[in-house]
């Protein structure tokens, strides 16, 4: 026994750990094992991080010192949570339901503020100033349970968007009221202070809205390196947070605001978004949660009955106010019960924001040697953080599961039974292959989660071995890029004496539904527009083919313009290309404008309203296909021009389409361009040959050649 005691005494002499390397090691072990232990206990992982922080902190077993790394990484983690909330927000939903956001934001701010203020004056007998500070703390909230939303993929769910938007409204109003309270204790507080505050805030918002998009478009167009893009995004986030702190508002507002601005430039399924989420969820956000736990002193609950009474009252009235606001709004907005639970869960937690606000109160001197916040109020707020984090996390987890169950039952009842989607990606040039991969990722159905097929066809000649090795390296790079977004890619390098036949054979082997490929890059003086094999491919294959020409990255596009031929709605592949373009517009969060006849536009409008209501679509009448060149003047550099064409012999084919290559070369050179050949026979998988349908079509007829010759002789 004495030996054991001596060993324990020796071990305790090394505690708390102060070496930065060992501190970081212990934190990593907690991040690694806390989810494993918590999953066994059926407790949300976030609570496990906070409890682990309590255990290892100075008020627990005193294993670690809360050094500057917890302050730095914790602040980064808090910024990360707010930045991700803005980055993943459904901006179209915000615009459509702006009144809902404002109403919920006002209620979730003022209901708990009023209840807490009245309680603290009537029951706790605090001063009006201290009661107002406590009300401001309970009016705000921290989205500490937001990582749970990311795990369930509900970032753009309506109740989540409402909760995130209202949280920022309530936080902003609470910070402004806190600034007013703090200013009332200052001798320099006057009308000039508020004028300067409004001017600085307006300058910050306007400057961010104007400058950040320009910088982002410039950077993303010039640099495609993954590390550089990530560092650029982080720099924007921290710059916004720092500037918002300078004008007198907490940095979390700046982080959230920068996320809103960058929202449309970082698609949800892009590798960049995956890296941002991965690094935040793997390191910075857990570090923040552990740091919050290290601030909590459970022993204060046992010091006096007064502290327990303060904790109970603050938690009850503050949480009840948040619940009241959430459920009232869910009833007013006619949302489900699970949505009400979600709104309450996300808006009920208090963490670093509450600590920052109470620290302001500690510095406000109401009398010589007497400060606005006393020890019992400070301890009560610290304990309130623990209990509200537990309530928020458990309620959000419960609501997420309910919403997922509801959505899955709805989707299973509404989902098509025979969706054959499987995209074949034909790549050759390394400079455009990553862009084609991103395009296919944006167009794929994420719910089906099927692999992409990347194909490189090598011409079988004396240089085939060298070309095959280059193809293997290219496909390996594409696999690595896709894996960053958790997208599977099947690859194949195929030798063929005819490139088009090689693509068609691979198409059948993998049972693909469509092809995405880059447009031919001409090097000779008088080239064919379609290249040497594309014409043979689209004439010999009856499934959808998408040709793409990139001038700038897709994430910087602001508008998609689609030229729809008359009678396109009668083609079997009508809904397939419309679905792909709708997904693309939704992922890029840009407007999509359709040009066509009224009959086609009406059906397109119905489809988008029913299936993709979040897509910002516009519909412009185009009487005749001859008007196509007139659109060239309206196509900007950051637009994507899409032409839905047709194969000869199909119902939407017209002779005007024979002039399409010349018109595209003459009027749309240097523009982002997509050409779509829709499905010809719909769901038929086999290729049928018939004497009634020619197996080959020349790009230009002999009559066109004669007419051009006559025109030149004139």
C-alpha cells in the first residue's frame, strides 16, 4: 500500500500537464475516444466533449492547464461553427421566408430576455442593470449543436435555416444592447458614439458585400490549388471576424457574415467544402467544446443553496423563453412537431458568447470595489452553460432523427422505382478533367450515392503505352480529388482503334445512363466543330451526351442560360437533362434562365416548382431558333450558355440546328458553353439498328456545302 501511495504521489506531481506537446496529445486522445465511449452510453458526442473538458480541467482532475492553445483553438472553433452555419445556409430559402426569419429572431431574443429580466428583479433581487445583462445573455445563443446537423445532412432544412438565421438576429441584437449597457457606464457615451457605431457597421457590411465576392472570383479563377483555396477562405473568415470585433461586435458575427457571402462560391459537394468541414469537425470544433468544459466548476453547486437556486432559475426561465419562441413560431409557420423541436434545440444553448458577455459585466464598476456581476451570478451562468448545452444537444439529436425518418418515408413513397443514373466521365486533357469531375459531382444524385465512371480511351498505335501511362496518372488524380468529397470513382483506361467505339463499348459495360465530356480543342485552321469522333458518338449512341467547354471555374458562375428548342418536351430525355441542370443550378446557387416556346417553358416551370423549389429560375420567351445569335450579347463572362440540341430524325430536330456549329463558333467563342444531346429512345438500354434510321449522319449536308460555295462566288 505505501508503494502504491508513493507511485500515485509521484504521478500526481507531474500534473497538471504544462508541456504543449503533451497537452495536444491528450486533447487528440479525447477527440478520438470520446465519441467511442459516448456512443456506447447513447449520449451525443458533443456532450462527451464538454464532460471530458470538465474532467481534465482545473475544476476536475486537474490533468491539463488551460493554456493559450485552448483560447486560440477555442476561438477558431467558435468561428468555425458560425462560418459553417453561414456557408451551408439555404440563401434562397432566406429570401423567400425573410419575414419568418425576422419574426423568429425577434421572439427568440425578446421572450427569454423579458422573462429572465422580470425573474431576476422579482425573485433574485438583482439590480436593473444586472438583470438586463442577464437577459441579454439568455437572449443570445451559441449554435453548439450545429455539428449534429452536419452529421445528419440537414444543413438546408427549413427549420435549421430558420434557427441559424434567427440565432444571428438575436445575437446581433443582444450584442447591440450589451454595447448600450456598457456605454451607459462610460463617461464618453453620447449620441456621437451611436452615430459612429452605425457608420462603422454599415461600412463593414457594404465593404464585405462589395469586396469579398470580387476577391473570391479573382482568386478562384486564377488558382486551383486545394491548399491555397482553403487558406484563402480561412483568411477571409478571420479578417471578417477581426473587423467586426474592431467595430464593437463580437467576431462570431463577422465569421457568420463572411460565410453568407461565400455561400454561393463554395458548392456543398465540392472538395473545398469537404476540407472546410473535415478540418473544423476533426480539430477546431472539438477543441472549442473541450475548452468550454474546462471553464465549468461543478463544485460551485455544492457551495451553497443560493448558487443552486440561481442556476435553476436562470436555466428554467431562459430555456423556457427559447422553447416558447420556438414552438409559437412552429405553430404560426405550420411546421411539424419535429421542426419545433429542432428550432428549440438549436437556439437553446449558451457557451462562449455568454462567457464573453458576462466578462463585460465583470469589468463594469457600479460602485467603488463593487462590480455589476457578483460571484453567485457568475457561477450560475457558468453552470447554466453546461445544462443548456446538454438540453440543446439532446433535443437537436432527437429532432434530427425524427426529421430524417419523416423525409425517408416521404422519399421512398415518391422516389422513382427504376432510376438508372450512372454517369460516364470521358477525360483526356489534364487541364479540364477536374472541371468535368466537378460538373458530374454537381449533377449526380447524392441520395443514390452511386459511383462515377471515369474513362480514358487511348488510340491503339505505336505511342499507346506512353498514352496509357498518362491516362492512368490522370485517372488516379481524379480519384484522389473525388475522394476528398467522399465520391467513389470507377476508372478504366481502354485501348481502341476507334475512339468513339471505345467509349460506346465502355458505356455498355458499365451500364451507364449518360456521358459527360469536354469539347474538342481545335489546332488546325479549318476544323470540324464537333471534333473527329464526337459526331460518330452521338449518332451511334442514343443516350444523353453532355459536351462542356470551360473558360472559368464553375463556382464563379452567376447565371445559367438555357436555349430550349421547340417540342423539346416531347423527347424521352426531357426530364433527364432538366433534372441535371436543376441540380447544377442548386449546387452553384446561381440563377438559371430558360429561353424557349411557351409550351416548353410551362412544363419546365411546373417541374422545377415541384421538384426543385429552391432553384431561382426565370423563363424568357424565344419565338424561333433563329434568335439564338441575339443571345450572344447578353452572355457575360461569368454566365454558362447551355444549348439543348437534338439528333437528326427526332421530334425536336429542325434544320436550323444544322447551323449550330457555325453560330456557336461565330457568336459564342470564349464563353462557357454546354451542349446537351438528350436521350433519344428514353429508357431502352439496347442499341437497335434499322434500315429506316441511318447509322451515320454527316455534320453538313451536300446542299449546305453548295449553298456556301454559291454565296462565296457572289
